[in-house]
């Protein structure tokens, strides 16, 4: 099979169906097999995507934070068994160790909870909080621990925000500087760095901007969803004005470190793979520890699920029968999706970065699965949208009975407010699981069962009721 041709074909099809706008690279044994760029890196479709376009990595950043911790362990400046209270005695969560934070088993409160302390702080002070706000949050918010250290696995960003502060304190230099001097420069990653665009400006002219879908088009990933205006004190660096920007709670976290805010391109991520294999930053023994699963207090493997055997230090771990050890991680923010996968025994690496929210989640999933299938010597399936999967020429005679206003349980975060017909097609207006208002066309996929482009939910109509995701909405 010609992987280059297969990947190029898959990318083209995904782009045409609104499922991928970005860059990709796939290599085997240090040789690039396929790479490229598709789409645009701006909102107006004026700037074509470049192969060296810079992307926000989102949670793939966690592996660099974990690498920094391992370097400090080597230097004797901290230990994996050190409790966080050794560095910040005021933090009221005893027993939580560095290792707990690395493996998401510490149970500390999550910095990214909706309407939490950090969001309120930035709205009150009208400026993006600095990374030290994590310590203030943990000491002043009054939030209870999620669970006792080591009792459970709960993927969080807060633990890695705290790790970044501990790295800076133990190293005696800012987190951004430590990563640059100890990781990026030794690895040869000269287009990679930690950036905070809302206080420092866009890092490079070719930075790809995160874009979300709204009104059949794309707008900035921190685009306003009709919330109140918030003035923001920041340098004039060609930023998107805040007035144009509302899923704006995202901005509140832009000053944090550790879980996100490394910006890079596909070529530097390829270099990172080679640097790790050649022990330019971490020894193979140090990496082996990072790629190992850990046990919870009850003896079960932490983070194990259908797609991974467990979670290591900033990496998902998978032992495949055919390809051996695979370490991987994804990242996501509004309007951004990234993926990085390394086949340790087979010496392969796959990276792709997209900066537009998909118009159809099924098509995006087909693209992701297809790219990974090709990397594993398999042919990809077709990139299908819900329009491809929906019933052709359905019986619409009963659809009018579905129309009307619907009530919902008070505790339901997502709900349907109204169902209506427009030009013979069925539509729903409501609020999704992310708290975003939407009006979506419903596509028939079964008897009295529908779905929509930008979600996997099945909407099932029965007499005077609408059920979806276990929520029952009564027709008014």
C-alpha cells in the first residue's frame, strides 16, 4: 500500500467534507513518508495553510511538562514521591505527590470547571490571570478534593497547571524558560515555545488560528456566544478584539502553564520523536518510566479503557499485539484538535493538527480513524457525513406531530427547547452538553430516530416525548 497516496486522498476528502483543516506528517524509521497542509490558517480564507504553520498543541503539552519533571528528578531538585506541600505548604490537599499529579490520580480540584474561581477572577479584574493564580485557586477557592490520592483516575488539567508551578519553583526559573533551555533547544525544536497570545500576542505570522462553527461559517475559537462584553487590558498585538470573542471563558486560562500553551509545527514534533529516541533530552530508562502504567490503591490499572492500557506520565499507553508499545496523546480546545502518536517498537510517528471545528463529527472521526489505520498498515474507511448515513427519501408524514415546545428536567445541562419544520425538514433548537446554544437540522437515521451533524446524540420521538442521552423532554 502507498501510504503517501492514501493519506493525501484521505486528507483531501476530509477537507472537502469539512472534517479537517490543518497539517499532517507521518514517518517511519526517521524517514518522512507523508506530509502536507490543507485549508486555511485564518478566519477569512485568505491565508493558505502551510506545512510549517504553528499550532497550539493543547493537551499534548502535558508530555513536555512531564519531561521537565523527569529532568528535575535527574538533577536532584525534586522526587516523584515529593508531596506538593513540600513546595507550597499552604495547599490544603495533603498526601498528593508529584507522581499523583503526573498520572491524574491526585484528586485535586479542576481549574477548568465551569464558572469556577479562575473565570470569576479574570472577569472581576479584567485581565488574564498569571500562572500563579493556580496556587491561589487551590488555597482560596475552598474546593474539596475529588478523592483521596491514588484512589481513582480522573483526567484533569489542574494537576499539570500545578506541576508547571512546581517545575518553575524547583528550577528557580520561569516554566517557559526551563522548557526552552532544557527541552526545546537541546532537542533542536527551534520553532517551539510556550506562548500566551492574549498577553503576549501571536507568536508567528504563520500561526494557525483556532476556529469554531457558527451560522454555517467559522469564527474565532474564543468567539462570543452572546455573553456580556468584557474589556481586557492587554498589549496591542493584533489580537482578536474581545468584543468579537465569547466562548470567552477560554481566555481566562490563557495565562496558565503545564497543560497547554506549547505552540509548534509538525516538523518540530517529528524532531521531538527523534530526539527522544536518540536520548538528546531524556534517557531511555527515564522514558521507560514515563511510558509505564501505574496502579491505583485498589490494585487496578490507572486510566485503562478501550483505547489504552493505562496512563503514564503525560502519555496514553497502549501495548499492541502487532506493533508493540505505542504512546500517544490528543489535544483539544474550541476550534482546535491535535494528535501525536509514536510507535516505539515499530519506529513510526504520526502527527496531525487541525484548527477548524468540524462541520460534521462523523466525518472528523472517520478522518482520525483513517489516518491511524494507514499508520498501522490498514486501508482507511470512507469519510462519511451524517448526510451520507441518513435515510434517503424518508417518510415525513408524521414529522409535524414531533413539532412544538418541550420541557426538560431542571438538572439537565443540555436540552431541546423547540422542534419545528422548515422547508420540509425537521429542526431542533436547544443547548448542547457544552452549554452552547444551537439550531440544527435533524437527519433521520431510524424509525422516529434522528441525529445532527455536530453531535452523536440520537433524538428519539415518541408520543408527546423526546428522549436523548437519557434525558426525557415532555412536549408542552
